[in-house]
C-alpha cells in the first residue's frame, strides 16, 4: 500500500500539522487554477476577443515628434566655487521646471490661440467637434494636454514633444506649434521686462510728444497774437534760469547801453568845448605846427634885423611870413572852436534821440511784460515737456540696446507628418487585454476563495483546520461503491486502504478501539467511509463492529442489506435484545449494529449511562468499534457520544461542506474534550490533490471523469 503518500497521524501533535506538509498559498492557488482551467481559459479568450474588437473599432492615431534643445543659462559670472558645486542641483531644477512649463495649461492655451484651433476644420473634424458651435477654450486645452507627451531624452538637454491625434498632418502642425510657442514664450520670459518697458515708454513717448506739440503750438499762437519775438534765453544763457528774451527786451537793453555811451559822449563833448584844448587832434596839431614856425620866424627876424636892419628885404620877408603864420593860427583856432560846438550839439542830439526811443520801447516792454507772464507759463510748459520727452527718449534708446539677447532654447528637429499610425497596435492591445484577462482570472480565483465554497483541495484541510489529512477518497461513478470496494485495483479500494493505514498510526495500539465518523452535515460520505473502513479492517483479521449511530437518518442501508427494526436505540432504551441486536456479516467479515427505531429524542438516550455501559461491553468483545455517527450541526448526538469514545474522525466532502460550517462543527466536537484524530476528505476529484500520488498506486488518471457521488 502507498502509505507514504499521506502524512501520518504521528507526524502531528494533538491537532495541528507539521510545517513541512503545509502547502504554500502560491501552490494552493496554482492547484486552484488547475481545477478552474476551463473558466480561466474562457476568461482569457474573452479578453483576447475583446482586445481584437477594440483594436478593430479604435480610430487610428498618428504621432509626430518635435525635438528642442534646452541649454543652461550661465549665471556664475563671478566664477564662485560654491555656485559651481550647486550647479547640478540647479540644472536639474531648471530642466524639471521647463518640463512642467511645457505641459502647463498656459502653454496649451498659447498653442491653441497660435494655431487657431477653435476654428480649424481639421482639428474640429478630428475630435468630432461641431464647426457650427462655439467650442470653449477650456475644451481645446483639455484635449491638447491629454494628447501631448513631453519626453526628455535621458542624459541630454533634448526634449521630445510628441502629439497624437487622428489626423497625421494635424499632429505635425500642433507638435511644431508647441515647440515654437515654447521657444517664443521662453524668449519673452527672458527679455519680457525690457519689452514691456519699451512698450510702456513708447506709449509714454507718444503721449509726451503730443503734449509737447500742443504746448509749442499754444506758445507760438500766443506769441503771434501778442507779437512776442523770442530771440533767446535770459540770464547767462543756461536752460531754465530766466524768462526767454524777446526782441523788445533785447533792443531796450541795447539802447540802454547806447544811451549810457551817448550821455558819456555828450558830457565829454561839453567838457571839451569849455577847454582851450577842446579842438580836435588834427586842428591842434596844425596850430602847434604853426606856432613852432611862428616862433622860429620871430627868432630869425630878431637875428636878421639886428644884423641887417629893419628895411632889409630879408627882414621885410620875415615880417610878412610872421603875419601869415599868425593869421593861420587865428583861423585854425576859430575853426577848432566851431567844431567843438558842433560835437556838443551832435552828442546832445544823439542822447536826446536815444532817450526818446527808450521811452517808446519802455511802454512796449511793459505791455510785453504783462503778456510775458502767460508767455512764460506756456514757455515753461514747452521746456518741461521737451525735457521729459528727451529723458524718455534716452531711456527708450537704452532699453533698445539692452533688450537684445540670445534665446537659450532652439528647435532641433521639426515634426514631420507620420506615415503609419501608432495606435491601435494589435499585438500590444492583445498583450494588454491578455494581462487584463490574467488579472481578472486572479481576481476570479481570489473571489472563489473569498466566498465560502467549502474545501476544494486536500491541502486546505491542513492549512485551514489544522487537522491531519487521513485520506482522500475519490468521487465514484458507474458501479456501486460496495461493488467497487470488492475490486482491489479500484481507486476507491486503494484510497480507503491508505486511510486505514493512516488510522493505524494514530495510537500506539494502532486504530483506536472506539472511533466515530461524523461530518458537519448529512450526505458527505461518512456512511460509506464507515462501511469501507470496517470492511478493510476486518480483512486484516480484526474483530470489527460497525454501529449505525445515526438514529434519526440511517445511511448504512445503501451498503448493507439488513433490517433496521431493532438496534442501538432499543439497547439505549433498556430493551433486552438477542445477541444485543448485532448482525454478523459473513461475507464482509464484520458485525453490524443497526440504528433501530427512530427515538422521539435521541439526545436523551445518548446522554444516559446506557451508552457508556454498552461501549464497555463492545470494547471487551471487539478489537475495533467503528460508529457511523450523525452529523454535528443542529444536533447534540455527536457531543454526547464523543464522551465515551476514544476519538472522532471528521468526514469532509470536497467542494460541498462550507468551511465555516466545518469549523463550527469541529469547534462543537472539541468543546467537550472529544479528541479529533483527523479528517477524511471524500468525493475528491483529481484536481483536488496536492500530494501527487493519485489514489493509491496512480490509477486516478484512468477514472478521474467519474461524477456520481459516493
């Protein structure tokens, strides 16, 4: 017999199995999958078909990729060592920031507006949007952000911008627009302050220019209406140090200077006219020359007259010369006096004319001064506006020079129109749906395990209940179990032989003297098991008594043809029966005690002392007493009977008994201290085995398709 196939009762303690015989959860699910392989195959096939259908119905998607380069901005102009150490961190943060900006809502909005997607027929048709309705910008932005993929190239500053859509040309257009708009927005961020300042200054320059032109026009109109001729600035000539000079003021200033000179000339002329030397220098020079000649002639006359006498012709000639010289001196003197008088008159007339002109200009200047107040106000406005305009113009020029820079981003590869769609991919979709089917299958297995469907394999008995498995009885069909037990090569015979062998190792004396087979509910195979174990034990030459302990619903009648008119219930009720109601089965080599009449209250009969006395009598008469007990749940019979027996073996139907019910039954049996030797699993299919031994000698594969329950 293949007794090594099952764990022995001696390998266990009172209840629990040894760890070396415990089946792992993975192995448990593996065998569960083997049992449910048809269902799993159906699920996988269904998902594959679904994947094929989805692939056939999916709209083709085309993907275009634009590649840009994001260079670093060198901010360490001072060559500071600490900055160099922080550079890798700063670079990673900078690049990550750019990636986030590429996927931002504002970037998607820039692309939508630049490409005019709200009115683009290709875009609207590709995404099934009505061209007649006004599409909200938020809807377009959501579509763009959903279908764009930002994929940095590992180990470089390159970034791929991928866009996928049902239209191949639209994908290329949006990918390129995305890249171009991002480069433009980056330039705006770098130099946007200067650009904004230039725009502001340009607006201010226009405003100030208009103000300047208006103030200049008002000044000119006012000067024209008041006949104010501006010829320069007053004061020392610097801007803003005085009122602007006019023609009248300038002329008045000049005439004042000339009047001062004329007055000085008149005073000098008058002084010269009173002085004997008031004649001109030319006149004075002539008189002086005449006087020198006269003096020389007189001296010569005196000398000649003393030597030659007064009547000498030379003396007479000298006297005539002296008279002429005296006449010339007198004439020149009179002429000089007349010239001085003319000079005085001329100086006085010039002074008088200047004074008259100045008097006339003074009245004009006063009138001009009165008008000059408003003129000065207007002139000051002109100068203020001009200064403001010049200052703004200079700032505008400076910003123009500073605003020229280099963008640190550039387009590397423009997106091209895709030739083939990237989706749907039949192989990829099938793999995905296959994975989904696998997950669904695992979920199904987990759900099956989560639902209390009972024990489906032999390993669960040990792992879930902590009981040693004494045997695995196969499901039979075809011939009756009793007939199959007559065939020593049958699976049923081999499996019960293995169970009997394991029972022989439960105690030092072999199979317990008094042993009851029970189950959580009826029809789990305990009657067949009790019959088979009794038969096989008797074949070893043991004296065996099989008691039908289920007085409410006997099940031994299916395997033993005996009358059930008297039996256990009668003995417990105190009746005297011939040979204690025991029937000997010569063919099966063991004795049987039927259950007897159905008592009104079996629990009361079992609770009395009669059962203990009866068991003592049978112990002395038989080697082994095997009781086909009643089910546990809902009855107290098993608990009462367990008090006087060596132990109990739980019969568990594979896939039939609920795990919760079996646990409750086991708990009730053990509550009164009844020993549970182990469990015997019945109606097991080939998939329920985890020990790899089949049913004894390996005949399980030949009859594993039998379906009639034992």
